[in-house]
C-alpha cells in the first residue's frame, strides 16, 4: 500500500502541517521527525501512545503508521483500572510520550520512548499491506470493560477519501480542532484527515469559542466538533458578535459523535448564516454517512451513505426494510472498506457484531427519507450513554461503583442534558443508609478508576433497586422520591 500521507514526501517541505498552540511542524519537519521515530519503533509489534493534545501525539501516530506498527492511543486521564485493562489486553511493547510527561503506574514497566518532534530521519521504504492493523481504539460496550477495535490501514484511507469527496476537502483546508486525540473523531478525522489531504490542522489544546473565532479569523476554513461544542457556540453567539462573524467565514462546520439538536442547528444558522453539516460514524466503522457539502442541508439528519459504504435498515428479525418512507424504524447495518477487522482478543464479540454475510450491526436505530437521507432516532441498547460525544457503557460504571465500600447496589442510566446530550445518573443503595457516600465521593471514585468523563453527574440514593421476578434491575422503573 502507498503511504497514507503522500504529502510527507510530495508537498513542499515548508508547507504547514500541524500547529498546537505556538508549536508547529511543516510537512518537511513532520516527515523527518516521523522518519526518525519510525526507525526506532520498527518491528515493535504494537506501540501505546500517550495521547495528550500535543504535537508529540501526532508525530507518534504518523511514525507508527509509516513504520507499519499498530498504535494504541491512550486517554491520558484514564484511571488505573481502565489503563490496566487496556495494557493487559493489547500488550504494547513500548509507550511513546512527550518528554517530561509523567506516566502513571500501570505504564511503569513498559519501555518508554520520548517523542522528539525535531528528530530527523528518512521515512521507511516498503509499506505494509492494506489489511494490516493501523490503530487499536478502545470503545465501551454495554457491559464489561472497553473493547479494542482493530482498525486497518485500508479503513482509514477509505473513510478519509470518502469524506474528501463528500466535503470537497482539499489541501487548501485548514482545520480548527479542539477534540481529544484518543478517539476516532479527534485522531483519525481531525489529525490524519488533514495530513492525508496535505492540508493543515490547528489544535486548540482545549476547546473554547475564543480559540475557534481566532483561528477562523486567521484563515482556518473548517471546524470539527461534537454537539456539546456546537451547543456552547450556540449559547455564546448572542453575546459574542465576533464569533458569529468568524463562523460566517468558515467553509465548512462539521458535527458528529452524537446528534446535534435541531434547536442548536437553527440558532447557529440564524446568527452566522452557516449550516452545520452532520456526519455519522462509529469507532468500528469510521464514517458511514454525511450531509454533503454540495447537498441539501437538512437539520436532524446525518445525510446519505458515503461513497463505498453500503447501508441498510433491518427489522428486529433481520429482514431488510426496503421502503424509504421516512417512518419505518430499523437498525442501521453497514458494509464497506471503512469497517474495522475485529475486537482484539474478543472473537465472541466480533462474531456477534456481524451478520453471516458481513454486515456490521451498529445498534443505532434510524429511518430513511424517500431520497435516502438517514435520520437517527435512537439506540437499541439503553445501557449505552453518549455524554459530551463520549460513548459510555452503564455496566462499566456500575462495576466501578460496586467497588466502593459504601455501595451495596448500583444502577446507571443516562438522562437528557442540554449541554452534554446525556448525563450519567447513578442510582445507589448505600451499605449504610445513615452515612451514604456523597455524590462527589462517588464521582471522584469513578473518575480515578475509569476516566473523568465517565463520572456520574447526579447520584440518587435508594433503599432498594426495583427488580423483576428474575431479580433483574428494571431501569425504567428507577424513580427518585
Ligand atoms: C471534573 N474533572 C474531574 C472531576 N470533575 N477530574 C477528575 N475527577 C473529577 N471528579 C475535570 C475533567 O477531567 C475536565 O478536565 C474538567 O474537569 C471538566 O470536565 P467535564 O465537565 O467532564 O468536561 P467538559 O468541559 O464538560 O467537556 C466537554 C467536552 C468533552 C469538551 C465537549 O466532553 C469532549 O472533549 N468531548 C469529546 C468527545 C469525543 O471526542 N468523542 C469522540 C468519540 P479538563 O478540562 O482538563 O479535561 S466518538 C467517535 O470517535 C465516533 C467515531 C464519531 O462518530 O465521532
Ligand atoms: P463511538 O462508539 O464512541 O465511536 O460512538 C459511535 C456512536 O455515536 C454511534 O453508534 C452513534 O450512536 C453515535 N453517533 C455518531 N455520530 C452521530 C450523529 N451525527 N448523530 C447521532 N449519533 C451519532
């Protein structure tokens, strides 16, 4: 396979590639730094990448892809339990991190390589094959610890080229980006996407409306964000006329990872004259659909299947729905070169995720308009929560809560939240009703063990959880009194 990033050798060496705050790299510098690091990790099997929002993360991932070594991006805020699980599951031989970054205990036994963003070495010659794993990205399921989705090089190339077609995305685009770099959205779309096009990316370090406005005023053309970010933009617009003007200059505003409420679409369009384009994807499938840059804007839809992606809706029993009537709800199944290959070490989960003829079951429920536009209406599993664009399994948090000595029983649900889409709610039966653990204590406990975004935002104490005759918790019957 040819390089995923032809611009590393084909673009003028002084062309800007990456900027994080006041640190930046041109294509020439990125190629040299990635070449030097690729030589050091050649044959390493798998490398973990301490995925802070920094140049080092981008250089580390590009080096791994050039070397044909699978990279496992790690959330630098992962708690010990989550990190321990990921490391024992994927068994990396090395961790790549920025010099000076402190790594927590579970990484202590691994060889560490500090990423030198000013390194210099030639890019490796022969390329790995299409099907070789490029990334292993951990993603939550309804129960149990996160699973590692193995994403091949072919899927990254296919999805980024399909998006280039849908969004008319070129080397002239400059992306403003404030997403984390340990998930598909921020890493594959936000970093690898501009680099594959030969364009550039300016990462804000952390999302803020001032940063978005500043970069758009200084020539950036595109914004990628999760709905929470667009909600915060919509909230800020009335008081920040400069933000409206800056957004009005953008070529393309893209939202994804969860549904952007129509109200936020409308507020942004009214204030800026711009529409926000939604696309729909998943860690396991990369991108499936999008509203096209040259297509009709239709708030509340995720557009049409991307080139090369087959998409169908199926009934509960698996029968395909053939009518596009905008009303019949079915589960979305997809097939195409954008799909992952497997869940690492989980053949059972991999088999369950696909039909016999190779369609991936997304678990997302949708209808299709007569002209093919897809509208997502919900999810099959109520135990999957989308909060701030992060997918979080209820079971994983319940298990963490049960490890707290003050918790006898626990159930976790999601409830609507204007900012986060959904917020995590914990329903807890305390060991001692006279001195139940506080909400902050439980939030800290979960944040420390798993990750801060998985912490419950609301905690209710109950004397018992509602259960059916089989002893199963009836989550729909959970009420606070
Ligand atoms: C608060 N904090 C804590 C605690 N409480 N830390 C430890 N213990 C606690 N008890 C810290 C947090 O770590 C965070 O720090 C800060 O306080 C604020 O936390 P929080 O309220 O959770 O964050 P937020 O500012 O509300 O975050 C909103 C956000 C974020 C910026 C929109 O949710 C986000 O970045 N979402 C992106 C998710 C994403 O990329 N999803 C892609 C996956 P600090 O601020 O320092 O961090 S989906 C995907 O990839 C598919 C393919 C797709 O379709 O895209
Ligand atoms: P993840 O597993 O974290 O990659 O998240 C994938 C899930 O995010 C999908 O299965 C959808 O439920 C949801 N998702 C992604 N993009 C959208 C969107 N534009 N609208 C609604 N849901 C979305």
